[in-house]
C-alpha cells in the first residue's frame, strides 16, 4: 500500500523558526462575521492574512537565495522539486556539542548512489523544534560533504536541522556550493525517522514567486 508521510512543521502565529527573524503574523483579513454582509443568508467565508519572512517553517532555498543571478523560485523546474527518488542518510550519532562532533562530513555519504536523488539527512534535531535548544549546537554538513554531493550529481539536499551550514561560519560553504550548482536545499524538515533508507519519492514545491529565493513548502514523501 502507498503511504504518505508529512515532513513539514506547522506554521503558527508567533512561532520562531530562526532567531533574529520575525515570527509570522497570522490574522483575519475578512472574518466570517464580517463576510456575512456580502453574501446571501447563511453564507460566510474566511479570508486570512499572513505576514512573514520567507525563511519560515520548513522551507526551500533556490539559487537566488545565495546568488543575485541564480534561479529564483519561479524559475525552478518542477522536476528538481517533486517526484524525486529519495535517500535517507542517518546522522543521529554525535560526539558532544563541539563543532567536530556536530559536523557531518563526506564520509557519511561514502558508497551511496546519490545521482539524481533527493538526499535527506536525518540528524534528529527536529525533536528540539519550538525549544531554545533548537537554536544552539545544531548539526550541519561540512564543505567537503557539500562538494561531494554536488560532484556526485545529487538533485536536492534536505536536513531536519536549524541550518544545513554551521551558522558560526559566515562563508556558508554548503549553501554556496549546492546553490551554486542549482541544487535546491530544504531546511527544518521533520519526521525523517518515519522513512525507510530508500524506496520513496520526495516532494517539496514552494509557491512560484518571482525575485524570491526562499519559501515554505509542504514537504512530504510517498512510500510504496
């Protein structure tokens, strides 16, 4: 039987995805009560309003996020975002909170056929979502891991952590390498532990917005 697995966090009013960025403001533009005067008796509608930064919840980065002349969300081909053969890399073991213990190197991908696939790195960090710990000492990919994945022809890379890069490194080598090769990135995934190592299809399509580099997605997988 086919199974659908949701891999996205819920976007809620006031939630913090990344410290320093504002929380989303979710409210009514037109409430049900207000709408009644526009329609026949017994008919009402709700029109919501949301104000948020692009990096909210589970989101996808396009090349434009990093590079001024890179592809924006509207220019991404659907084949790079949906119905991708998926592969889980399990990187939940960590040697303490030091940077070396949190770094996921190219060795984690040795021997894996990643060409044309969505590679999703399961760190287990999503267990800390909506807590202070989520923002401190997160696991991340190293520059050599990003280069290995790019050289190996990966289609998309996702992670269930605060950032795919070490936030202490202003060079952001993983974003720079992957987005520089037109490889989308999905951050703040969740529930990757529900997926098998392989044998699933991955989907993460954002809204088609011009001159935008990042937007939330309803990421999910189909397991057959």
